[in-house]
C-alpha cells in the first residue's frame, strides 16, 4: 500500500510512526511533514488544503490510502473531492464526508445532532447578529461560569469559559460584532458550564461497525495545576484510571452507539475517526464536543498503546468489516509531555536551535513544531516536540518522559511537570 498522510504536527508524527510499522505499508509519504516524520517516510512539500496538488501527487505516486491528520481538509470536503474524481475515487480515505465532518466543523450542527439522538450534552442556545440583543439579555441572566463557542473552526481558540458576566459580554461582542474568528464566529453557541473531569474517546468506524481505540486524557492549560490560558495541549496520559468498564459501558450505550447509528440513519458517510471529547460529571458522561480526526497530543499516547496493525484496520474499515477487529491495548501506561516555546500560547520566537536528541533513551520523540534550518533542527511552532514514554504506572511513565525532556535543549524551553497530576 502506498499511503499519503496529511499534516505536520505531533499527531501526524505519531501516526506516521505507527503506519510505517505495518508490513502492508509499501511507501509512506507525509505532506508537508516535519523532521520527525522524515524518519518514517518521505516528506512532500504540499499544503493539506492544496486539493489539486494532492490530487496530482496521488495520481503520480499511485496512492492507495489518504489519511488526513488535521480537521481542515476534512471539513473542506477532501473526501467528496476524491470520491467525485474518476481518477481518485478508488482511493481509501480515512475520514468522513464533508457532511460528516460537520460534527466538528459546526458546533450548532453537532448540538442539534446530539439533541436528535438524546446524547447527553450541556444545555445551549445559539445566537447571531440577528438576535444579538437577545443574546446579551441571555448572558446577563445566566449563571456563571458560562461557555461561549464560535460555531466554526477557530484553530482551537474558539472556546471561552467566562468567569464573569462582563467577560461573557465582551467575548460575545468580539466574536459576533468584531468577527474575532471571521466566519467561524458569525454564530455563537452559549453553553452551560459542566464541572467535572475530561476524557478523550476515539471511535474508529466503517459507518456501520465500530471499535474503540485506547482512551486518553489531555492537559490543555499552560500552567501546572491546570492554570493559565488554554493551549493546543501540554501532554496526555493513557489509559485513564476513572474510565473503568462500568463508566465506559455508559459511554458506549449513551454516546458511541447513538452517534454511529444516528450518522447511518441520516445517510451521512462516515468512515474514520469520531473523537468524542467527554466530561465526567458525578460519574455520568456528557459530550463536550466531537472532532472528526485524532486528537493532539492524545495521539502521542494512543498510537504507542495500540498494538494492532493500523493499515490492516484501515483496510477492514474500507471493507465494512471492523466487526472482525479486536483492538489490542498495550497494558502499560503511556505519558506524553509536550515541550513548548517560551511565550506560548501567546507570542513566541521560532528558529531556536535544538540539541540533545541523541541522549534520549526509552522514550519516543514525536516532532510537532520543528523544521530544518542550516542543517540544524530548530523550533517552528508553539508546541515543539512530544516526549512519550511507557511505564507500569502513570508516575513511572511521566518521570521517564521528564528525564528525557531534560536532555532536549533549546532557548526558552518550557513544559508542565505535572501531567497526570490528579492520578499520582
């Protein structure tokens, strides 16, 4: 199988690491990739949203499987683009149709979907410029804290948990009146705040059958003890201690099965990952959000714990035979610690020379925001590299990651030293 993986982050580095282990993987290409993915395949200088460039590359290189890592190409309809092209329709796409990707691409779409199938989620209202004054009145009378979400994709920055009414009103005005996120915030979803502990569940579906990949928990805030602003993710652990068989059975019965059946009943084409972002409130699961792809940095612990051949699973998905797959989990814990740039998630410098990779032992390095400059690996993003490790306990896995994180050097290096803290 010739495979093209789209993306350039830590998630794609972990997926590339996993794909190249399969004896079914003949050639692996990553577009655009990073210095980490180059160890597992050939990087290709293509944007994930350059559909015409991707089309030509797939034809020229006889690509059998296209695996979009990030959400943008899926929400933009790369599945439909391929399936409507005579030369490409045979290509296996790991991801949903444009309509299916609306589970992530539109908060309103996903909320209405959950309502239709009685999937537990926070109560909400939606507002636009047309009912802006009604929205202001709603905010003034709402209990605190309160959650505001831009309806569309906003690069992970479109969610604000307002602690005061003034903050809520200011955010609401910025999103709608000032077009803070462009078209993405033309509609704003206002949700009740759910207080609990979060969990990421990954459903791999062929549109009829499904299997669950290892679950994970990520840590979004920049500061230790879950303080400070949200980031794209500072680390992750898997498995998650509270996600026992009793809790996961509730997740399956109340969320996973109604989601898969709901998509099927509405004739929405969905073959790929349904990422269910959950919160446990008093032992009950609620959906915070859906994503149409793997999470980051969760992938950096999920892929190390997935013992199945990923390419074989993709072929089963394409054949509608995921019911024949039994997912095998590595029994060990995995912990990923994300090294970030000084100043992240605000302004930060790029181009800081990195060193010390050769000293890392017993950890996996998944590059996220790195590139090559003058023969050196340098920083090229806010989140720079994930250090993932196995251990018999969360603590052992975490400390192995911290030990190896210390070997990697660049100016302004920062990481949270408390990933998995509430379980230690």
